[in-house]
């Protein structure tokens, strides 16, 4: 099946993948745009997983002050090379992540970073809330509530504010695949007047 240049360009604009990758994905999916995008997303995830163990000595610290001047954010994003750290797309990623932290007020980068006492307090609160339920049902409810807590409070698990169909982790994985190197959110801090 012949794939036209406009389809390749449209897929490239949406996914950020290379021209040849977009052409191959469209050919493999018989020109079905959604299938091609899904194929590229899976390919990007596999590439990103391979890069996770590599060091990230470079990066940027981004900042964001909300228009009302009452919320401010600093986020440290690390990468492998200064070439990527100075790239415009990387800079945009840093800004987007700063806005994400300002808007959603996460408590950690990932669930592994949450202090154990916070997890125990959250679980205890759910146990008290659902104590009248049978034990097997109560445990299922609590596990579901804990998963929602992690998605809401861990930055990587949150839906991306500019595209709720993707998580922040998906955004990071796409950047890893696009740049061909490991990228990670090291830390963040969010300030709010009165907190």
C-alpha cells in the first residue's frame, strides 16, 4: 500500500517519531492512522525501558509561577547529555512538567518515593471508612482506593494536564524514545502561599 507524504507528516506531528518510523508504521497498519500511532507508542515504550538504567548527569531545573503569583514550582529533570538539555523540545517538556506540578499538587515523583507513614495513614483511613464491609470486599475496595491515591498523588501516574489520554510517565517515555537517551524527573518542590 502506498502511503502519501501528508499522512506521514500528520503521524510525525502527532507522535514525534521519525519519518521512516512513521512510514513503516503506516505501511504495517495498512494506512490506519490509529493503529500506526499505537504501534509507534508500543515501540517507544520498549525503547524507553532499555534506557532506564543509564545515568543522567545533565539536565535542567525549570520554574513556573502561576499567574496569580500564589503558586510556584521548581522541577529538576535529568538527561544524559547537555545537547538534549539545551534542546527546545526538552525545555518545553520541563515547562509542561512544572505546570503539571503546579496544577495537580503531587506528593512524590513515583509511588516508591512516598514515605511509608503516608501510605499507612492513607490505608488506615480507608480501613476505618469501610469497616462495615465484609473483609474480602473491604480489601478490594481499599486496594482500589490506594491505586487511585497513587494515580492522583504520584507525578508519573497522573494524567497529563494537556492530554488526559496519556500519563506523565507516557510523556517521559516518549521523550526518551525521541531523544534516544534516558530522561528522568529527579525531584520537584511546589510552593503555595499559606501552606
